[in-house]
C-alpha cells in the first residue's frame, strides 16, 4: 500500500496518518496520507507502531495478520525510533510547558530527537514550532496540502 517516491526533509509521522492510510473510510485523507509518506523521509517510534496496531484491531477490526503486513510495509518505508528513559522525562517536561497529553508529548520528543523538520499529525496545534526547529503540521487542512505536499 505504501509507495516510495522523493523525499523532501525529515518528518515524524503521527499514528493518525497511518490509520487513514490503512482505513477504507476516508479516501481523501488516505490520498493525503500517501502523499505525505511519499514526500518526506519518514520517522516513527515504537509508540506509533503500538498505537497503530491497537487502533487497527479495536476500531478498524483488522485481523492480526493484516496488521502485521501493514507494520512490515510501514517499517520498510520509515525509520524507527525506540524510546528511552530520558525521553519519558523530556516528555513530562514538554507536557508541563505546552499542556499536551503525555502520549502526544512522547511523539513530540521523538520528533525532536530525530531532528525532524515537521511533525505530521491531525491532532496538535497546526503551525506551532517547538524547540525552534519542529513545526507541527496538520496535513489534512486545505491550506497545508499545497504548502507541504506538492
């Protein structure tokens, strides 16, 4: 399902992007997710793989074998970051500063540690810059499709 094309910068990809890529419900969002995966050097964490697996089983009603195949495709295309103890502490600090949920803060820390330019998501504050480097981008907003995906 994931195609490989050009890469224009490093982007941490949040779980929801992969959910749209593998769900059959929202075709437009699936196409946008595919463009994003094709455009950037994609980084994810083991957290993203865990959240993806759980959502696929519980909400998309996919069989474990289907989820395994999807994980194989994702990990062939994306670099994987494993979380460390210091990342957990850093996430707690990010939570204190920005007020995001703890799990969203782990995503932010993973993106910062991976030296990503962008955090591609649907959930966080679009356009917010964290650490003077990481820009949160809601790739599903109309104004961001042209700016970040063409």
